[in-house]
């Protein structure tokens, strides 16, 4: 039996780091963002259907994410249309990954897990969290966006408190060592549950 663990958390909460900690502990990890990148690359399954709707979003045979963002910002229906193309393809990618690995616990790193309803496919969900102050500090230290851009993204995401309340496990990523301890504790609890089942 394979246990499917959904991993989610808002921007700057330490989700990628936590996913790596699960991988280090022997779990197979599937990354939703990486799957989207594969779909947008040359030959990716999303290129042709997006090109049919939004030819300006394609550059050199790949989906230009910057151009796509521009289209979404000016076309109120574009995001829904793009999601209708991309979400089923991402689900297919996730299913193929699950079928191809032999790990007893598979971690599915999905930023919009609750927003897309993917929690219904999971045996349990873990959410990463930190204080709003540390979240903002981490994002701004990356130097990839302004505070206004960060706040706009954060405000579009499901509130952190709600994500935590809906999750089976919550991992606080205030320090790497604390996060690692919590990852091992979560895995112990899951493996005990699997043994008892």
C-alpha cells in the first residue's frame, strides 16, 4: 500500500525546503510546479492547446510565462481557460508519477492543493507555516518581487489559518532543524497508521 501525502503552504512558508526534507527521509516527491514547467516546455502537452487560445503566449515553441501573466492580467476569462487546459494535464502527470514509484509514502507538493480540490485524492495533508513576518521577510529576501507583488499573491491564496485548519498535520518551518524533526514525526505517525491499518 502506498500512502499519498499532500504537501501545501502559501508563498514563503518553506514548502520546497520541507519537500526536500521528505525526499531526504526516503519519500518519493512529486512537484506540481515542476510538472507545469514540463507541460510548458517544447513538446509539452500544454503548448498546442494554449497556442490555439492565446498565440501570443507562445515563444520559440514554449509557453512564455511572462506573456501568459500579461494575458491573464488583461483578460478576465484567461485564467479559467488556462486552468481548464493545465489542471487535467497536471493530474495525469501526478497519476503517472504515482504509478511509477515504489515508495511507501509519496509526497505531492501542490501549492494550490485546497484551491484545486486535490486534497480529495490524498490520504492526508500536511501544511507548512511560519509567522506572517517571517513569511514576508523570506519572500522579499529572494529579491524577485516587490512587497506589493508579494501582498497581491498572498491575498489571492487561501488564508494560511484556513489551510492549517484543514490539514491533518502542520509543520512550522521557523528553523531547518525544527522542520526536520517535525517531518520525521509526521512520517512516524503515518507509518504507524499504515501498520495498524
